[in-house]
C-alpha cells in the first residue's frame, strides 16, 4: 500500500509535537521549577486561605504549561508571576469581597506586568482618598459597621457580636452608612455639575 502525502505530513506533525513536548518539558524544568520558592513565598504573602497555596501552585503550573504549548514565553519569570497574580485576582473576584490586604499584597509583585498608566493610577488613588474621607465622615457606629462588613467582609452575625448589638441594628447601621456614603461620594459630584 502506497503512503499518501497527507499521511506523511501527519506523521511529521506528530514527530514535531513530540520534539516540542520534549522541549517544553525541558523548558519547564529549567525555567519554571526553579521559581518555585519565590512563587510559594508570593502565594503565601498574597493568599488569605493558606490551605489553598499548594493547589494554587499546581494551578499556576498547569496554566503556564498549557500556555507554553502554544508558544514558550521568554522570559519565564514575569509570565509565571502574572499567571499567579491573575489566578489570585480571579479568586478574589469570585469571592466578591475585596479586602484591603488582598489589594495591598497583589502590589507586592516586583515583576514587570501590565500596569495601568500613571493617569489611571492617579485617578484610582484619588478615588481611594475620597472613599477614605467619606468613611471618616460617617457616624461612629455606621463607620464601624461599614468597615467590618464591607471592608473586612464579616457577616452580620459577626459584626453584631463584635459591636455588641443586634443583627437588626447592624443592618440599620449598614443601610444608613451605605446611603450616607453614596450621598457623600455621588451627591457631591452631581451638585458640582451645571
């Protein structure tokens, strides 16, 4: 039986995939695995749930390896840490609670990554300052309830226990505080516009 040109091309593709697989494995062992201690330190500093660190490391490795099948990233370090950072951000988004520690720890990454420009950074800092000033203007009990509930992510029951009040009072303080924040932050903007 004569071999068709398509059969020969498919065989060549399979052979190059094996070489690419071997090259990929060599690259992973040579470039990615030596970053493990730095990666683990970064994950320990950035992850709130310490029991997830080993799983996160494996997920980083899987995503790096899968992405490298298409094209091996050069250099490897920024790519590995960008993958880790994105995984952490995705987990925080899924939790829908952004604690101040999470945001601060993600900035600890000292690798060149896609950062917002200076204008976006200045706007973000300005917005954080406005929010901080607005929170400081709240009545003391509302400020405490908002800080515990919206910044620290505590449940109504935990807030009630910590503040020594009922859950109904917590709900009232949160509602008043959030309405006051909205008025402070957005009411002033609408007043300034003609």
